[in-house]
C-alpha cells in the first residue's frame, strides 16, 4: 500500500460457483469483501444476503438486506432492458450505492453472475 501498510487477501470458492474474497488492511481491519453468486440460481442469492450481515459496528443489517433485495430488482430490470436493446447477454450493469455506518455496498450483474462489493471500515477510516 502507498502508506507502507500491509494488506492481506483471503479467497474461497464453493463447488457450486459461489465465491468470496476479503481484503484486510494491516492484516486485521476489513477493507473489502466481494461475494459472487449465480444470477439464475435461486439459492445463490441467499449467499449474497448473508454477506450483508457483516459484524461491523454501525451497520444497519435490516436496511442492508432491504437495499440488496431492491438493488437486485433494479439491476435485473436494467439488465433485461439492456439485453433487449443490444441482444448481448454479456451486458454489465451496476446498482445504486448503499452506505451504512463505515460500510458501502454496490451490486453488479455481468456474465450471469451477481457480485456484491462491500467496502469496509478500514477503507472508510483510512486503514486505521
């Protein structure tokens, strides 16, 4: 990192295609979390919903969960509209941003997958 701090990354992949990647500033403070799941598999969305349940002070989990459900609807509608316009099923669309406490979330849809990116307290507080 430019400030001389260290960063640690942890990655995992399930046999069903769900993945999670976490980045930590100074080996302990969550700076980012990326959860990916299939867009066409009904059970996969529960995995993304679980990712919004971070144990971070100041996060309103009820609002985060409600935002994710709404972001999915909006993202799916935008994706369907873009595919209808272009005929390209590889369209990339992004939801609006949700912020709660020190955490910011954004939902992406591309190539038949959702990606939920969560930027955490280490990012919001400069890693300290």
